């Protein structure tokens, strides 16, 4: 009986997290288009609903109605599997994200996360890397040259930046003394957020995160101008939307991770923890959109040079300095 | 001697460290753009004013009694280059002339404005209405009733 109640609780929590995140994912496409438009002195979607707010629904209906195509040269199994890998890994990451401090509802304590893994941050890094298989396999299996180059770029880029990202995270683990995301948030309880204690790691993590997300200035895998959309060029209909949902879901997860690791998670005065968490996450998402509207794309060799020659040594140096400071 | 200035690539490499300030400047610039006035005109609701001399949809003018000024002399139909105007004149016993029928084929019309210039009675003019749409060719054969009120054909969205 206790087990059943536990299962029910978990089920409800999964449903709530899933639907909230899906709504955020859908409307962050609207937010992105409106903000990009505003930066370029235009409006963006304005026609569907008040201020274009129903645009994501219209887009969803449209992509359901589109024809599903399967290229002749494609590796059929992998071609269908790739978007599924993309979206499922992106959604899996939501499991460990702590949305707020535990609250008590009707005498029972409700935790605001789905699972508090002992090795939460390792889990995140591992699953996030798996997500790049979606882009990689999708590009390769579609049997298209552009797609293949996009997939190649995705794999090379993600592998190089994964490393520096992990190094940035290690310094956080060192000062917080915990691998669990909840533990990391709780270690920032004195109001001294990790972005102040570890500014270099913060910048490194942010840059590497942008590269992991395939966002401008690191959007080489889907460089529209050169690759005609890159790894997802052969995808249509819902398979294409799955890639895009995965991308925006990753964006949300990235915002949540930056909030958790560097911006003090749910900590903040007056307002309840969940509200603070979402405010900070939206701040990060806003910055991602803002910098997308600002920066041009890297050249491929510049991207590699930045990853291996700048970020990696900086990450290592940061760990050494952190270690020395902790020793003293 | 060759006095051309030597550009040292190695010295330009050192400027790489100065890239961060321009990046931040770019961010400030886009943030300013974000809050500045948009240049887009949301078309059917807001529209850019056209020139007073714009040659758009025709209007058959009426006098203070609501009667057509046109005396059906046929000069406009004669001067019309694509022959878009056709009319049936009618003369009463007292000598008043007016058109029984007056058609302008708005598809054939090239909007040159010659009809306006040829008219001895200042009975026809070209208005600033430029965005009338319809579904069939027959709808765009404008008769007297339609030509009296060209403003009704401004596009207002769905």
C-alpha cells in the first residue's frame, strides 16, 4: 500500500514536470522568435492569438499534418531512432533537476525533484553526451552529404566541449563537496552563489553549454548558410519537431543546470523557491537568445582552437587554483 | 625602394585578447535594439500613407445632389490605352446626358491616369486605394455603384 502511494506520487510528479517543461519548451520557441525579432527591429509572430501567443500550437498542428518522408539512401532504423534518442535523453535530464526546496502538503513532505541521485551531476554529464548521438546518428543515417557533415561536426564539437564542461563542473564539485545536485544547491545556502566563488568555471560552463546546445555562435552542426540545416536536413513532419523539441528542452535543462550549479538554485529572498528557480532559469534562457541575436558563427578551426587551446587549459588551471585555495 | 608598410601577422595575433570588449559592446547594442521602436508596419491595421498623387482605384465623382458628374462624352474611353473603359451614354429630352452603364476593367487598367486628365467635367479621379482584392475576374469589372465608393474596397484583413 505504501509502495502504491509512493508510485502514485512519483507518477503525478513525473506528469507535472513533463507537462510544465513541454509547455515551457513550446513557448520558448515563441519567446525566441519574438526576442530575435525585437532585436532586429521587427515583431516576430504576431498573428495567431494575442501577440502571437498561440503560434506554438499552430506550429504543432502544422508539423503533425506534414508529410512524413523517408529518404531512399537512409539507414531506416537509425533514421527513425535518432530523433527519439534526441528527445528522450533531453527529457531524461529532467529527472535530477531540483526545482525547489521540499514543501509540506497535507502532512507529507513533497520533494521538488524526481530523484536525488548521489552522482547526479555525473548522470547529467553522461546523459547530455548521449544526446549528441541524436544529432550524430540523424545526420549520418539520413544518407545526405549535408546531413553527414552536420553530424560529423556535431560529434567533434560535442566531444571537445564536453571535456571542458566536465572540468568546469569538477571545480564546483570540489568546493561543494557533493555530486548530488541537491547537495550542490544546499552548499550555496549562505547566499554566496557559485558564480561568485567560481567565476571562471561559470564562464567556462556557459560557453561549453552553448556549444553542447548547438546554439549560436556554436551552431555549426546545423549551420543554415553552409549546410542547408545540417544534421536534420532530411527530416520532416514530427521527426523534425522532435529534434527541435529536444533542442529547446536542452535549452531549458541548460538554464536549470546553470541555475543549480552556479546561481544558487532555489535560494532567494521573499518569493518561494520554485519561483526563484524559474526566474533564474528564464534569465539564462533569455541570455542564450540574446547572445544568439548578437554573435556570428565560429569558423570550424576557430571552434576547435577555442575548445582545446583556450577552454581546456583554463579549466585545468581553474581546478589547480581551486585545489590550492582549498588547501590553504 | 619599396616603401610599402609591412603588416606583421604575429602582432595582429596579440590583439586576440582584446576581443572580449567588442563582444560585450555587441551585446549592449542588441539589448538597445531590443527596446527600441520597431520599423515593421503591421499592415492591414496600420498602413503607410500613400502620396496625394497616387493612382489607385477609380472614383466616379458625384455632385452635391448625389448625381454623377459624368456626361458620358466618352473621352476617357477614347484615350484609355488598354481600352479598359466602356460605357453606354444616354440623353434625356432636356439635354441632360449621363451614362446608363459605366464599366472599368480593373484588371486591364494600367493606372496611367489619362482618363482623369481627359475628363472635361472632372468627373473621374484616381484615388489612393491600392489594395483591393477579390476572387473572380467578374468581381473586378467595376460598375457605377462600385466606382462611386472605392474606399469600401480597401483591404481590411480577414
